[in-house]
């Protein structure tokens, strides 16, 4: 989908000799370039200062010597690689746990969202957009409040286990809250729309005639799905994986609200180092490690689908 | 396709009509989808129902309890009862509207340029926008905090941004621009360039052609970008929690309150914001329907 914008007639490659009648076009092309830069400048400069610069500063901080921020002095850049070794040796297991929880949640999200998106896209008929709206509507409620509600639902005397326990169907000391299951369930719930959206978008634009053509060629329903629908929905699957997995790995709201100290995720550690312990260089190193890991995934995504893929754009819009 | 139908009709008298398969399996997907919709809506229903919960008087300030006792409207009547919550909501709104407006202003031009022009650095700009969306919030939040702290300690040109309202505003604009830009870009790329050319052929100068033809066409994209920025700002927890200093927005205050238990007014305000969101989305859909007809 990364084709050039429709309006390219003003673009002339450098070094191409133009006939005399078209000499003016190069000046026009140059004017268009200038116009583009002028319009781009305000937003572009803001993004450099508000997004690129912070990322540079955090890398800089992660290589500085500890303890100077808190005294009000300036951090001293000293190629302090030990911040990284400390971060990895002390919190390597928490990184792995975050990846594990996020990975399971991503798989469950895909497994639940795909059949739903498939049915709505192929059999929703004129209720298609209404049904899909019903999926998104719950997410108008603030992320934090939604997570807090699961506390009430999953609590050991909450809406589900309270009645089950009074009926004697579940042992009295049974609890899901404060276990990894609760944290993963919370992540799965909260990131479901990020899986459902791109899947729906990619499934919805599959031409149904292709499936019919496969069936005309004696493909069974299952084969038609496996050989036609599934491959055509790959951009959606890939976008869903990145849109769920990346934020889920950095998430800590679910683990704080629904989990216990034994389910601590890396986001919580980063937050504690920054906001409670004020050990900025180690905190920055922890954050940069997460960023690099996620960057690898993001770059693979960009390689496969390009940075202009409309699945992602449609999904976030 | 029509020929297939005709053949079917012709062959009916010869071959015995196959009874349409009525296997139970065809109910799996619709039932599953409805179950999923119920599952996704369940916490929201719980939130709304618990805003009517009667909370036993313990003498202390009211905290939501797990047991549900039906029903009271007293929390709705005392919607402004918790001053800290009111303050947090006020800050949320005071950040969200200017942040969404400024991000829309800046992001619209970025989206327009990316959709309309070819220029050196276009791929780089696209990549930065992609990164701004793909980078985990926790990384962006901690990076912004590191920047504000650096600024605060080094004060280049005597400039610095204190942690609080201003740092929250600056951060929210920073992460919203990219979302507005891709929303507008998607709309501009779908734009038929010949419309603008036609306007210019009819002696509209480029400015008139832009304001009378292009802008009305991409306006839904801009409005969608603005609403998206508004929702992102109102709902943001992770980035705000890093840069908020000692102030609180609605989500960060609720998060802080979970340790002791949330007051029932949180359910009430959650419901109010939810209904406002549904209302805005409904309006957008009606507008889109109207534009199609």
C-alpha cells in the first residue's frame, strides 16, 4: 500500500533534461517542495522536540552515572554500560515474564477476535457496522476504570465466584484475582479491540467472489478458508499482533490492579525506578532495553507491510 | 454469478432437491460473536450497575464494595461530592481540549503533506510517525520525564517546563500528532486529485480550490482525528502518570484511589463519560450516513 501520493506530476528527478517547453516545470516542482516543507514544519518540529528528542535523552541518561539527578546536579555522561548489565541481571526474569504474559494474551486475543471479526465481516450483512460498533463501544470507558471493574468481577466474593461459592460449586479458598491468570485475562480483555480492529478491516475488504471462485474450483469450505481467506487476512493478523503485543509488554496497570508482587511486569519496575526510587540511569536503561526489543518488532512490521499500510491507519482511526 | 443461478433452477426437476443443511455447527460463530459482545460489555455494565449500589455506612468516606445492594440514586445526586475527583476531572478536560485542538492543527498539515506531496524526507517522516504509534507508552512516558528532568536541571536559555499541567499538555500533544496525521493521511490518499484540478480548471486559484473543494472532502478525517486525540488524551494513564508531578488527571486519580477502594462517584463519572463517548460516536456515524445518502 505504500504507493506514492496521487499527485506526482510536479515531481521531476534531478538531472533529467527537459525540453524547452517544459523548463518551467522544474521551478514549479521546487516550489511544491518548499510548500511541502513549510506545511510540514510546525508539526514536524513539535514531533522532533516532543518525541525524537526525549528518546535521545533517555538513551543519553541510560549511559550516565547514577545519583546525580536527585541531588539537583546534572547527569554526567560517562558511557556507563554497567547500567545495562545491572538492569538485565537484576530484572531479566521480569522481562521474560512480561514477554510471556504479553505473548499468551496476544495469542488469546487473536484466537478470540479472529472468529468474531470473520463472522461479522462475512455474515454480518447489513448489521455489520452496528455489530462492530457494539464491540468498540465498551472501550469508551477509561482503561483504568475497566480494569478496576474486573477486580469486582473476579474478586473472591465478587460477581462470579461469590454466587458459585455460596452454591458450593467452588472451594471457599479458590481465587483467580492476584494470580497470573487474572493479569493475563485483564491484558487480553483490555487489548481486544486492538486485535479486533485490524482483523476486521482486513477481512472486510476481501472480495467474496474470490471465495466463491475457490469453491467453484472444488475447494471445500475449509480449504477455501485456509488458501484464500487466511492468506488475505495476514496484514490484519500481523497488525493485530504488533498492536496487542507491544503495548501489552509494557503494560503494568493490569498487573498492579489484578495481580500480586509475584506477577510484577517490567513497566512497573521502570515506573518504580523513575517515580519512587529516582534512580534515573538504571530506569532509563530498563526503558531503552524494552524500547530496543519493541523496535525490532516494529521494524520487522515496517519491512513486511511498510509504514503506510492502511490496515494500521484504518485500525487506529 | 447469474448464470449459475439459472442452471440451478433448471436442474431442480431432475435431481431431488438437497435439503438445506441444518447442522448445529452453523450456530457456533453467531453465538460465539454474541457471547464475545456480552463479554466485552460486561465490565461496563458492572460499572453502570454499581453506580446505583447502596454502600453500608461505615462512618468513613464511601468506598465501593464488592457486594451489590439495589438501589440508590444518591451517588448520582452527589456527583460532585469528592473534591479531589472533581479537580482531577477538571484537569483532564483542561488538558484534553487544548491538546486535541493543537494536535489536530499540527497533525492535519503533516497528514496533508504526506498524502499530497513527494519530497525528500517523506519516508523518514512516515517512519517517525509510525514509531510514535508503535513505541510502547511506558517508553515514551519515561523518555518525556527524562527530558523534563534534564530541562529542569540544565535550563537551556532559562527555559524549563514544570511537572504538572504544562508537562501533561506538552506530552499529550506530542503523542496525539501522529494519530491525527495518519487519520488525515488516510483520507487525503483516498482523495480524487482530479476534483481539485477540475476546480482549478474552472478558474479557482489554488487557495480557493483548497478551501472550497479539498478541505470539505477531508474534513471528516480532521474531525475523526480530533475526536481520536480527545479520547486518547482523556484516557491516557501511562504517559500522564510519568509526567504529572503532583497533579492528577481522571485516570491517574482513579488508579491512585484503587489502593483504598474507589468512591462510587467514579462509577457515576465513568458512566457519564461513556455516554458522552457513545453520543459523539453516534453523531459521527449519523454524519457519515448522511454524507453517503
